[in-house]
C-alpha cells in the first residue's frame, strides 16, 4: 500500500520518478505527489488527488528540475484522499520533505506533543508527524539529518518505509524501513529507492533490500551507507535482481488482469521448471531437500494467508491431508496473530503470499517463529519480506502480478502446493506410487489444458453481457472446487462490485438457498469428479427454485446441459488439479463483467495490491 520512489544522481529526477510512480500505482492510486530539489536549492512539492496522470498534468507548467527527488502514490489510511493529505509532506519550515508507506500507530500522541511545542500541522495524516518530528529533533539537538531521522524513528510505533530530502543537505536522501518494503538500486554515480524493484530495474540490476529498522544514508558521490537506529553500520548486501521489463507492460492486452490470466499456462510451466521431472517421474523442491527432517517430521501444518492466497491455502489443506496424512489448519493470518493460538516446535507453518509483504501474514510468520514453529514461505515477489522472514520456502515464479485482482499468483501457489504435497508425501511414504506418478504426469499436461480453457474467452465474454446487471451472485463448489467457488466470488466482487458469495454446494440448504429466485445467478463448479452426483443434486435444488445456473462442466457432459441455463466446458483432469483448470473461466467471467460495467479492472476502487497495513 502506497508506493514510494526516489532518485539522486546526475539525471533530471522528474521523468524517472513519474515513470516509477506509474509502475508502483498498483500499490495505491488515490493521490500522488513529488518533491524535487533544484539547482537553486528550492524544494518544490507538487501533489494532486487521483492518479499519477493527474500529477503529471498538474506539474506540466511547473519547475520540474532537480537531480534529487522523492515521489509517492497513496492508498489512504489516515485522512481522506485529497491534495493536502497527499505525500510528500513538508516540515514546518518547508526545508524538509518526506514520503511514507505504512502506519504510525502513536501519531496522535506525537502530534499532540509537537502541537504543544508550537508546530503547525497541515494535513490529517499520521505521516506528517514524522517529518515535523525530524525537524524538531534536528533543531533541538543541533544535530545532522541522519541522526535526527534515527532519533525520530526511535519514537515512532508502527510500520514505515520513508524517504527524506532536506534543503540543507542537497546531496542526500535518507531512507528507512520497518515492516514496509524498501529497496535501494545502485547505479553509476546514481541511486534509486523504491517500494519494490519494478521502478528501478530498467536502470540497474544491483539492489540492496533494506531490513527492518535500518536506515540508508544515500549521498551523491559516496558509497551507500546503511546503519541501524543506534548508528551501528551494516554492510550492504548487494543482490542482482533479474526482472524482465516486458513483464511490467501490458504487452498488447487491454488490461494487466487479462494479460495475467492469459499468462497462466506459461507461468505454471515456469513454476514447475527444474522441479517436476517428467522423464524420471519425480519432483524436487530444494527446500524439502535442505530441511527434510523438519518437514517430514511435521505433526501438523498450519497454513496462514489472506484473500486469494488463503483460498489456495485451502486447496493445500485438501492436498496435504489426502496425500501426506498430516492434519492441516488454514487460518486467516489476521485472526491467527490476535488469538491465543497453540503453535509449537512440531508444527510447520506455511505462509502463502503473492506480494510477500502482507502485513498480517508477515506478523503471523514472526509470531509462529517466536513460538518455535518451522516456517515455510510460498511467495511470488523475490526478495520481499516474507521470504526473508521464513526459514525456507519456494517461490512460485509467475512474474510480477500487476492487476490488483490476483490471478496467475493463485495458479502458481496451487502448483507449488501440489508439488510440495507430492514431494512430502513421497518422502513420508504416505502416497501410493500409482497416485504419485499419475499426478505428476497430469500436472505436466495442465499448461496445455489451461490453453484450451483460455480459448473460451470469447464465449465467456458473451455470457458476461447477460449478467452485467445482476446485483448478486452465488458460487457453489465441493471438495477441491469449494475454494475455487470462494475465489470466483472474490474475483467478481473486487473488480465488478457485484455482491457475490462462495459456498460449499451442500451448505446452501442451510441458509443461502433462501436467496435463490429467478434473478439469482448461481455459478456451479460441476466437473466429473468423486462428488459429481452430489453437486448435480445441489444444482437440482437451485433449478427447482428457478435460480439461473451457470455450470462449469467436464467436456462432453450432456447430463448437466439439461439442467443448467449456461454451460462452460473444461477439459477433464484429476480432482486434485481441478482448481488449476476451473478457476480460469471464473477469472474471465469476473473480468468481462467488470469490463461490461465499465469498471477500472486493474485498479478497483478502495483496493491496493500489497496490503502492508493491518
Ligand atoms: C484478491 C487479492 C487479495 C490478496 C490478499 C493477499 O484478488 O489480490 O485478496 O490475495 O491481499 O495478498 P498476498 O497474496 O500478497 O499476501
């Protein structure tokens, strides 16, 4: 949530910062701003409500010179999204400007103290207290900018990634983080800072991921210096970050979401590369090799995640319990961290997160570690906080996901969970050879089957036109396809703003059936698996109440064609792999309904991609 970007070097900062903000807009897009320090030592701050394009328009005829600058795209937490609350925020003297991603929990106390000292606040944000506090401490202690930032941060409770520039230190950016991501890119006599690698990677591959409570002191013409809040110097660990710029563009698609839906076959292949060996019928996950005893010895698995990642965690539960015979609990990270949970040394916790930055999941990981659990991360964003906080893990390798609604990450997460469950089951001797080999062989066929599903895009677009004006939707599934129903409903509500509920199909008669009438669209995942007949009965119950059934059926299923109003045929696969096939039509349905309604598919209202606040 909120994207921050900064530059110091020889070039004009403005175009780099604007481009960077556009790359980070998925993190928040309710207002944007920029601060530039020009050669006359003037600190110009421009801010607007709305998207980065508004800021660009606003700054068109302004002085946008300066080889040092910071910029921000906001997802509001404290204070409504307007120009005043947009970042950067000035200090009282207007000598210092600051951008921030995170939440300052004790801002009210700090603000009260500073107000009593005669400092005037301009905005309703929590952020402004940091810049006011920095300036206050700078003056009170007659100290330097770095020390003032360290001191100020030691008073702050909460999460932050900040960057500060100061007219009295025109060759310096000070940046720091705690629980919100921050990366520094090292170029040739120039430095970049950002919330993630995407705005930096076209200028340099050399990056330093800043750790919690570390401060980066970035001075023109000097090496990057990293210190902690007590001023102990830390050697920067420079990493080579490989990111294909093409993955950050729409590549001819109208929206990132559509591009990412269509990327899924290739993503899954990438995810399996070097891990699934068809010739030898085997699966190799390095984490399982390195931590074999810990994982094989697990008495219980606890899967922690939020949103879509929680849905893939549910599929993980079915997989681990079926094939590894290990009891599994799947919990919302936000619930887990605030209840008196029972976690111990014999538990393996699996944290699932696309961004690797979700605040609740990260906090739950830390908590589980404190209690002695072994923690395995399943993440997409390389170098993000969760993979760094976990003992081991597997990246899903699906490439950057930019559309706010998660699509290809879900498929990647499910694929890793399948591979992990199979490899673990094999190590425990808990799976029959027949099942093991059959699933591996079928897994390898999934990309081709996904391509077949994607060929139905036009048909699904036509179907979407019929349901554009529905006010509610129900999604039903059973077994492995129950989480798919939840995911289908989530996709629809987040991008089309239609109210949608996912249920286990049999649960419907315990309440939700009361909602069914001839205006209620009911999406039923009714593929030919062990629960097929049961789902057909559930569908009959909907039909009897005149619900309008959209059924996802196995290719060639004639029986359901007589019951459902509309059918989408998908290739048959093994039951445990069905989510990889059946989720795609639901993603497409949600996408096309949102497009028909004229909604902003990639940046739905109120949402942001990376939920770095709890
Ligand atoms: C839904 C969606 C969210 C995320 C959730 C967790 O389309 O994108 O529900 O799945 O915020 O995010 P990660 O996976 O980054 O931890």
